[in-house]
C-alpha cells in the first residue's frame, strides 16, 4: 500500500469514531450539534470532491513532477536527510496552502468553488468532509513553488493529505481552548471556528491549515471573542447537492448579466466576494468599515 492508501485506511475509521462520539456528546449536553440533512450533504460533497481529486491526479502529479524534474535546486534530501526533508515539505506545503486558502477568500471565482465548504450553518466533524468540490482543478498550481525547490508531486500531495487529516479535528465546538503555547503556534478548533463564522469581525480570518503563524504574519488572524454564527453572510437554505456546489456560480452569472462595461464584468469575477459596482453588496473589508462607522 502507498502512504496515501495507508492514511485513507486509517482516517476513515478514525473519522467515524470521532463523529459518533461528538453526536453522543451533543445528546448528553442537549445541544443540536448535528442536522442530519446537512451532514449527509457534507458527506456527499466529500465523496464528490474525492472522485474529482482522483480523476485529476495524473494532471496534478504530471505538472508537479515536471517542475520537480526542472527544479532550481534538487538535493536528494528525502534519501539522505529524511527528517529535514519532511520538515521542509511540511513548512512549504502549509505556507502555500495559506495563500491558496487566502486567494479563495479574496477572489470571487475561487470563492465560488470554496464557498460550499462554508455553506453549513452547523459546525461539527462532518463539516470537515464538506469539501470544495472543484478545488482539485487548481489546487496543485499553488504547490508548484515547492516542486521547483526539488520535491516531487507524490510527496507534496501526501503532506497536503496529512495536514488535511489534522484539519478534520478542528471542526468541532466540543473543544473550547487548548494550552496558550499551542494556540500561539498551531491552528486550533477555536481559531477555525472564527474562520467558519459569518460574524463581520470574523470574515476572511484564520486561513491557516496547521500553523496559525502565517495569519499572524500576514494580518488575517482574529481571536475568538464572541459566539460564532456559522454559514455564509447570506445562507443558501437548500439541501440539494448541485445547488450547494453551484450556488455562487449562479450569482456570478446574474452579476455578469448586469448592464455595464467589460471591466465591470471582470471585477465581478476577480474582486473579493461581495464587491458590487453600485454598492448594493459589500466585501468583508467594506462591512467591517461600515460597522466601525456605525458604532
């Protein structure tokens, strides 16, 4: 079995155990942590995303391996210095993921793909499976810099899968805060609850996958100080899987149909989510500014 197959074999039963445990915790605490229809959609999206990921692997690995073959610097670290090599791949992958994730929140085309991961109004372990279904079509592009530094596609994407395994455990309300030293370095459930919240102060914050230090370095960090309200700023109110996937795409096509010059249409594609030429909808930065002015 490959490393990825071992990880998959381990992760599925682990996920099931944690989901079942969280359900019983919710029942014991009399909290509605789960909505069954919502969880079924999350699992459906996870399966759909996995199938697309598998179908596009040849393209993703082909691009990354070509970059690796033409690397600027190609030390055989995995053979001679495996611990150092895996550490460097981890840091590089996590750094590139931060920019992938940040791009999805600041470019409307990419947000159209990523928004279905944020569309649940619940926050539980099944939401971790609610993948950005179409993301495999471009995800590998953000990892090209690591390949040019001498690492192959299989190693890079295995590290991505390993870090995504870590991300699963962040999607819960049952863990409040972890030790301060841990919260200072790593992404925690508290940090990620902020990321999934639609509170204006929390929008587009805490983009990290494993390390929270990138958010602190690049100005996207926010502490959990008020109760999160999960979902989108305008929730979709549907359990139809295709409507969940293409909800934002439908809105984009409607905006493209508005009368106006070519550059206006381009801005509806490339500007942050919420941008509008007439101010009828607002970006997260504009919403925060408006909230500040109204205080």
